[in-house]
C-alpha cells in the first residue's frame, strides 16, 4: 500500500476494520504526530513517545467521530 492511496481512503478502510490500512495510516502520520509533540510542544523524547501512543489510541477509539475523511490531518493535529 503506497503513498498513492490517500489518507481519506485509508481512513475509510480503517472504518471497515482493515488492519493493513490502520498500519499504513499510523506509518504515514507517525512523523507528523511525533514532530508536533517533540517540536511543537518541545517535549523530551520519552514524553513525545507517550503523547504519540496516546494520540493514536484516541484516533483508533474515535475514528467514527471524524466528520470528513479528508479532514484527517487537521483532526489528528488537534488530538
């Protein structure tokens, strides 16, 4: 599953229980989330890792509350 699949397509597949899509979504946005935690909030590596884990746990739990699959990146930034 390459970068040609949009984030919105991955989100839609995740909603249908596609584990491969979930893995791809986490991989695609892992640097983004980590950068926000470590650079945006100036957290130490250990704390940034904790935030990273928490954000993706919330994404997994709340994916059905995302109103538009196309809005995934701004939504994950808010989490």
